[in-house]
């Protein structure tokens, strides 16, 4: 039975963005019926994990945001899926703005009128594909101590001594270069500076030592485009003067966990050219903290209660002005080799710090190199911009189990890897109590032992077998996650596989590192390696293949309407050619 949250609520709202899942083409080919938010991770719906993340911190004002076309599927799952119905009360709200489609950017979602009306306080933004073992309460504590403003927390912006101090934000980044890295996983370029040191030692287990201030943030792909366009990395003197020590990270990834003050909703609304949260909102906010005059151009001075005049475009709209314009005389460029020289690194894609970069201030031989913090002179921007902070999650060693898991699961490879990683967690039955187990631990490793026939091998230490699964004799299941209502035929051998609900595996099949969609079927005697099978699809018996995606062609065939339109086009083309020929004949006759 679901239970109510009994811990004190921090007073924040939570928005969970349920996107279309374009990175799962095999399993979300029809995102309306099979939205990404409902794909199973270790036998639980994907959206269960960010919901659990909120409830563990006492956050109960939760809103799921999805396209209208996916609303019915998600609402049905919230009402019927046993993992979702067992979550605590109150239940999350489901919001499907009519203007939201599969291509709407995350910042554009915040700008939608229905979302603007929903958010009435400081809030948390999460993706539906987040798996975070770290408690949200620790992140909230770090935000309240390091970035939150008492003025905003008490909702009292009156001040007799100048503009009120406003709350900043907090984001989370994690290392992608783990013991088992995923080839091609997205990364983000992040530049941070340390916070002022404190004379008081942080409490044990605190996140404070890993908190720093963001001064630059952009996806790695965008950074590569910038380097190619500008033939180097443009660096502003204002940044270099204000922050002489900058730490640069290129192998980390933005977890898309954001704790935002309420004024961010005004910031997004007033700057209607911001499309994404990670690149645009964070990127421009961070730059406004050190780039002179940018806060006025973004309207931040007005939004934060400081007297200033917003700079507008000719069309009357407030718009960010690119800080790396080639016409800007206050920017210096670091070439790729200079970045490598400036930052002691093992490669061009791993700029780790802290570092003290240098910039070549002249091209003449013998010209002295100048430290970056000495390369700029000028007045500092008087406006005080609340900081955007970054929690850099420490890397875990291959043998360490103490570091909490933080990961986005937005590709099929990550879906398999994280599911298998969670399958290794000791069950509540093995640990003895739910309090001592991981929040992601299942009650039992094999939920329905009666369905497992004798003379079978299931490695319980690294496998999960859900309810109503039948396993025939002489079967071997090693390091696998088996969904509910699956049937495994006699003599089948499964290794490092993920089977969603209702899968049927025939006799004597050999499956390795495969992902099988809901209600799919693999015929007898198949040998599949690193394959993906779409839901409701049959793989013919005796199939032997590797690295293949089995997908139905349903929906790709031309309809009768399409064929009729093609026939009309051909007729029109034919008539047009005939007319041209007639005209040529008439001209020839006149001659």
C-alpha cells in the first residue's frame, strides 16, 4: 500500500520533463504509445526514479510535463503500474500543455503559459531519465547554505539598504569516464571557480567540498563548433581578471538536476530566444556574473530588483548578445595548442584543473607571456548576480560501492548498463531491512521462484527476475534483468541481457548483451549478440547475427492516399510535358 511522506517538506516544487525519447529509436518508435518515460530500468519504469528522488527528500508538489500525445499512456501507467501506484501520497500531477511537442526545448517548456502558472515558488527541474542514488536532501542543504537567499526563502524582497540579495541556483555534473565507459556518451564543457574558503570545516558527508561556481557551461559539441568557427577558444578579459584560477572539465556530463529560484521563470519569459536550460539558461546566467553589461542586456538587473535599463533589439525583444563576437575587442583567442599548453592534460579533450592558463599577448618574437589574471584591466560590473553553483560528483573507483550512483539513461547502451548495475544491488531480503538497503533495491532477486524449474542456473548476485517469469530446465541466466511475465525456453543461455515484460525466448537460444522489447519473441535456436528487438516483434528461428536492430517496417509503407498523390503528381507532370511538346510543335509549324 502506498504511504504518505512523513518527513518535512522543503517547500520546493519539482518539474519532471518527460521527453519523446528520440535516442531510443528501437523502443520508442511510437512515442505516443511507448514514451521514453515508461521504458524499464531494472524492471521499474524510468520515471519512477526521479519521482522516488523527490519523495525521499520530502518534495511532494511534483508535476510531470509531457506532450499531449503521450498523456494517456503516462496517466494509465500512473494509475496501473504497481511500482508507480506504490509511491507515497500525494500523487504527482500530469501536465500536457497543448503547445508542447516533441521538438520543444527545455527552456521553451518553462516559457509555456501553463508551466508559468504552475510554478509559484523555488523549484527543482529533473529529466525523466535520471537515476540518482544521492539523496536530494543533501543537494538542497548545499543549495540553501551556499546559494539560497533568506530574502527569497522568506518571500520578502523589501530592502532598506539597496537591492535585495536574491537566491542563486545549483546544478549537478558527474564523470563519464568510469570503470565501464559508454562509447560516444554525451559530455559537457564546464568551467568553474572555487568558492571563498571557510574557516569552519564542513560536516562529515557534506557536499560542500565539491561545490564550485559555474563561469562557463556548454555541451561539448557546441564547444567544438565554436573552436572550429573561431579557430580557437575565445576568452574574455573580464573573466580572466575576475577569476584567475579556472578549472575546466570536458569529460563530465550535466545530470540536468537543477535547483532554481523562482525568478528564473521571469528570466526565461523575458528572454524568448533561450531554447534549452543546460546550454542557454545556465550559459548566459553564468556569463552575466563576470561579463560587463551582459546582465542589463538580459534584463537581469530589472528581474532581480536592481535599477537598470534593459537593452533591446530593433524588434523590441530582449535577446542575449553573443559574448564571442569576432568584432569584440575585449576577447582573446586561445588556439587548440595553446589550450593544451595552458592546461596540463593528457589529451585535447580532457582539460582538468585547477589551472592557471596563460595567453599570448603578442606575436612578435620575445614578447613576454602574461598570466591571464594580469591580462585585463577595467572596472568590474557593479551589479551582483546570484551565483549558479555546480556540484561535481566525485568519481567512484572500480571496486568502490560507497559512491552513490548518478547517471542519465538516454541511450540503449546506458539502459542496459545501468539496469545490470542496479541488478547487482543486494535485495532487501538479503540485507534484512529496507532502511539498510539501497533505495533502488528490490524485495527479492527472484520474485517468483516457483516459476523456475530444476536444473537451471541463475546467478542471483547479479541478476533480477520479476514476477510470473517461467524458466524451463537446463537454462542459464547470468547477469541479466528479466521483466514480468517472460518465458524462457529449455536450454536457453542468456548473458548480460535486458528483457522487458512479456518476452518469449525459444529453446536453445543463446543471447548475449541483447535488449528485447515488450512482448517480443525470439524463435528457437537463435544466436544473437548485442542486438535490439522492438516490441511485439518476432525473430525467426535459427537466426544468427550480431549488432543488429530488429524493427518492424509497420508505418513506413506508403498508404493508399500517398500512392494516389503520387499518381496525381505523375499525371500532372505528364500533362505538363505534353503541353510543352504541343507548344514546340506549334512553333515549328509557324516557322
